[in-house]
């Protein structure tokens, strides 16, 4: 139990540092902004309570906002993502089975289910973020394109991150 908590604290700090120092400086083609920090919400253990999940997501987003000099866009996007995660984690990852999964990852569940789960939640996160960022109905196509491309870029980074740091196969 203590190992999982320490691992998640280190992942929290590492993802914030990587996002702030590296990924916040990447803005490809005016549409793609990788948001790897959202992976922390994807990989939270399922046994974390709903209130704690929302609180952790808010603190994660707020940390990124404070360090990026934003207006709460990340905090709102991660909180909405965490709210949706509560429902989607049970339906997509475990498919309603009474299976305990310590940390959802591409190795702990079927890869296609994890990719579907991650893509859906990352798209929701990006859609909320870019809706708040542009905040104009005239930019609806830009919001959708930015959300889709950012989701793809972030999903690729999540898969690469898991291949590099979660290489040990876990029990299914």
C-alpha cells in the first residue's frame, strides 16, 4: 500500500515538472499542445474514492495553472476529466466485472480497452480546456481540431511513457 502511495506521489511531481518545463513550451502548428500531466488521472488506482479523485484532479490542474500563469483552465479540465473517469473506469476498464486493478495501464488491462479509455478521457480533457481557452462559438472548428490533435499527441506520449516506465507486466 505504501509503495503505491509513494509511486503516485513521485508520478504526480514528475508529471508536473515535465509538463511545466518541457511540454508547456511545445505548441505544434498552432493546434497541438501535449498535456501529459492528465495521465496521472488516468492511472489513479480505482480504489481511490470519488471525492479524493476529484480533489486530486483539481490540485493537479491548479498546480499546472499556477506554474503556467493560467486562469484555471487546467484545473477545470482535469476536474471534469476526473468526474468522467469515475464512470468510464468502471465501464471500460473492468467492463462491469468485479475485478480489482491496482493502477490502470496498458499492461494491467487489455491494451485496446486502456487506449479507448485513455483516448476518451483525454479528448474530454482537451475539449474542456480548449473550449475555455478560445471561449468563442465562432472557433468551434478550431476547438474540435485542437482537441482531437492534442488528444492524439497526448495519447502517444502516454503510451510511450508507459512503455518506458511501466514496462513490467502486471497481472490482469
